[in-house]
């Protein structure tokens, strides 16, 4: 391929054709002679202003001068495009900066591309194209996880491998559900979730979401006898926590781990809104979660008796009767659009601190090891 010529060569040819000296061209264009000399000598390119002046002087288009200059500069530029393409691919696979910040990747400030690829390959279980079955509860309808959500899931998988749990027995899941349901009656009993699930062979952990990850939770299996529930608790509300937990528990109970879950919309304050679920497994998990927390006939009976006057006293009375925290009732009423998101907010208590004091947690000031177990 012929190397493009520097625009200075073209300028020298045109000067010779016109019989002009560089001094005369400087006088014609109003530019400094040194500027013209540097172009002729190939020491500098042509600026847009100079291109306009040269075009006016020689009767051609300014864009021609800019094109000659750009083509020459591209030809002589010392940039390894392959290195840039490789680096771009690596950064497109994961939110590298955030993962380094969280300690998920061990990279020095002066790391090489080989260092980055090695760390990402290790993080993604030996292959940059790795994947694994996961049922992930999210708040938007997307066909695939984004890179932040995928990294979140792999982090959950890494850490779950180091959690000790009893032997899993699918026949005991109804008993586990009853234990969880009892805990849902009291704000402080969220601290019991990790222990309850562990006793029934289900590993439980909490991971703060990465920016851009709209993940509420995920259910997956390390192997056929090692189910895992991971939550992000990104909405620090009791009703959102218990609904998401029972949703993921339903996936374990149903043996689901092959589809991406779609959750529910949230308002700016975390209020549960209209479900966007289309997948049949997701509908089943949502219905199972709602039923486990408050049987459908109970909530519908309450609505038929009380609507539209949901006083604080009526909510508390119903909560005592069905033995559930009032926040769960308020959350379901919001979901059914019986009340607005600003109503009865005093019941929507925070729960993250109770959960993270006992569960393996990565985030919010809790630092878990980079990898607890690598052989899953």
C-alpha cells in the first residue's frame, strides 16, 4: 500500500507551479512564514484555518488539505489498534473499575492487559465467555443480564462456594418455608434467615449491587445438592426483602435455575408496582411468594372488608391476625394499587442492617474474601 504524502509535498509542488516563494505565500495568506515552512518541511500538519487559507490561495477545496493531512497522520501514527481492541473487549465484559474498587479483581495501578485478562478469566471461572444457570429477580424486562449483573452473579457464586450448609433435602422445603414465614412477622427476625436456610441446605448471602445492576436477587445451584439464594437488598424495605426472598425460595422449591427472572417495577422510593412478568416460571414464583406471605383469600377478604379506608389500626389488626409484619401488608396493597406509595410509610421499616449482621455480606462496609472457594 502506497504511503500517503504529507500535505507539505503538495504545497511545495503548487508553489513551484505558481512560481511563488514561501515568503510570498505568507504575504498572500497572512500567515507566518515559519508556519508555512514547517508544513513544507513536513514538520506540522494543516489546521482547519490554514486549510481555508490555502484553498483560497490555490483555488481548491479546504477539505482536500485536511484530508491529505489526516491520511498522512493516520498512516504514520504509532498506535497498536490490536491492543486497543483487546482492551476494549476486556472492559466491555465487566465493570472493571468498580470490581477493582470492591476488591473483586486484584489489579495494581500499573497493570498490563495480560494482568487484566488473567484476573477476569479467573473471576469468570476460567473463561471470559463463562455462564451458569441462574434465576435472577430484576426490576426491568431484559433478555440478558448486563455486565454488572453478570459480574454480581459470578461474585455470588464465588462466595457461596465457601458457605457451610447442612445437607439439602428437597422434602424438607415446606418446613423451611414455614420457618421463614414465622420470621417474617418481626423486623429483627430477618437476622435469622441465613441460619434457617443453612439448616435446610440452602446457602444464603447478601451482595451490594454494582452501579448499573438492577438485580434484587438470584437463585442458582452450585450442583444439584447445593442451592443458593443471593440478595442485593438494594431497596432497604422489609416488604421488598421478604417478597424477594420468597420469590427466590420458590425458584429453589420449583427447581428453576435456567431462566432470567423479571421482577417488579419500583418507584423512586422503592414501592412495589405492577408486575411485568411474562415468563410462566416467573409468574409462578411471584404467586408463590405472595401466597406464602399472605394467603390470597386472606388479603382479598381484608380488602373487601376495609377498602378504601386502610387505617393504621386496621393494618395492625390484620397483621396480628395473619401473623405478618404490617410492612408486608402495605407492600401488597401498594402492588394491588389499593393505596398509593406515600400512604402508611411508617410501616415500611429498614431491614438491611438486621440481615447483614448474620449473613455473609459483601458490601456496605462488609468485606468478604476475593474468592472463598474456586472449585465449583
